[in-house]
């Protein structure tokens, strides 16, 4: 069925909007990652340096996703219709744009995206000294991603370059095996992008190998995870990647059954785009946003706990200082009357139980200092709880 104008515009506008949302999510996660890294460098969350170790690879993963999204926008036939951005180019240049899209997305962005995902999952299984905590880990990982993606890139580029020769020399080979663009029926000046079957098969082989490795890697990770929340994340990630990536390759392969200007082709192409978009979004949330958000929440809890301990330490120091002062007064032979007067001048120390959203008349415990001649504890009785072991006993009075 031929594609109507409104259908083409709907697919194009929806694709651009979804890519914009993906880019926005990526930028937010990059900002969170930089904020966590700055907190670690300022030694606010120094104990969380292990979890912020792969920050460069996380940002690289997001950048590959954004690159892939812009490539999907360039592919759109919506931009090649009269009055659009790419319509000013002639047929040859529009065909070159389609070739660039195949090499850029299927040959570079998607393989690098998959490989970065695998290295992020593999990071917790590595040795701490040579893994995430190593200063060279991010650089080595980025080099490995580019090195492993290079063969796929070269093969995709090779298939694009020899495509015209294969069509001329091997007449028995159907054109859709190597064709990257087709002319529009009503206009020979417009080139509509298509997916060469050979390039799709190559991507499928690469995806199959990585999916098998992902399943094996996921089983190892699940054996080490003891938190049910993390188990759910790992299960979601493994299921999403292992099911959506092969589904995308299948949809791209089925797109050769229709012409680019037909509704079936656009539906298959959009479905393949949507599948990988969902997969990339899930990976960004689980591998970038959730770890950073957990670290920031844990760091805030640690700050609150540290402040609480400081307050308690100050209170204990104050109580010990007062008790020591009382012991000093007794050792120099101060009379009970003078001691009572001194304690009256010094006043009493009150430790109020802090209860949020309650009036100031709430319960409190008052610790008063008295002379040993008054209200003295029986001989041999233990000192009150919370006070240091001093020779002079003190008393705890209620409100």
C-alpha cells in the first residue's frame, strides 16, 4: 500500500520527538554523572568512589546513543520530500547520505553501543585493582570498544563500496541485498533510504554473538547479586537486550519485502527504530541513572549519619567535661555549701529529646550537678547509664 503524505509526516515527526526525549534523558544522566563525580573528587562521597569509577564509559554509552538517534533522523524519508531539508540535494548526494547512515549506524554506532553495554555489565566481575578503581580502566575500556567495533565497521563499509559492482557482476543476486536507496516513483530526484540485506545479516551475526555472551554474563552476575531490587534490574536488562536486539534485526530484514515509499516499509522501519530506542532507554536508566541516583541517596544518608554522630559526640564530651569538673572540685575540698552554690551558678544541662513537628514542651531529661553530700547514691551502686566511670556519682532526674 502506498504511503500517504500524512502517514509519512506522522512517522517522521514521531521519530524526531522520540529522539529528542532520548537525548533529553541522556543529558540529564550526564549531568547526574558529573555531579556525582564532583562530589567524589571533593571527598564528600569518598567511600562511593568504586561506584563512580566507570563514569567516562557511562557518558560514552549515552553519546553513542545520541549519535545513533541523530542517524535515525537523517534516514527519514520525511526530510526528503519537497520543501524539506534534504530535498535541496540531488539524487546522488541523497544516496550518499543513505550510505553514510548505513555505515554510521549499522557499522559504528550500534556495535559500539552493544559493546559498551557489555563492558559496563562485565565491570563488577573484574578485579578491584585492575577494574573500576584503576585509573586506566576507562581508557582501556574505550580502546577495547573501538577495537572490537572496527572489524564490523570495516565490513559494513566494504559491503557499501562493493555493492554497485556486485549488482553489475552478479545479475542473479537480488538488488535488495546491496541497495541502499531507491528513487521515488513520482520523482526521480528523491532517493529514499533502504536497508541492504547483506549489511543487515552482518549486523545480525554480530548481535547474535553479543546476545549469547550477554546471557552467559547475566548468569554470572545473578549468582553474585543478593539484593532483590538489583536482581530485578539485572533480569529486566537481560530480557530487554536479549529480546529487543534480535527483534530489531528481524524487522530490518523484513523491510526488504516492500518499497521505501510504502506503508509496510515505514511501519517496519519505525518498529525497528522503536525497539532499539526502548532498549537504549532501559539500558540508560538501569546502567547510568539508577547507580548514580543510588550513590547520591546513600551519600546523603551518610552525611546525615555523620552529622548525628557529631552531635552525639559533642553531647558526650560536654557531659564528661562537667563530670570531670565536679571530680576536680571534690579533690580540692570544696564544701558542700560552696559546691551547691557553684552548681547553682553553673546551672544544669538539659538534653532534650528531638521530636520533629512537636511543641517545645515535649519531654526532656535534665542532668543536674549536685554536691556529694546531697542525694548521694548508696555505696557500691553502679553509676547512672551514660555517664563516665568517675569517683563522684551523679544523678539523673526526670522532668
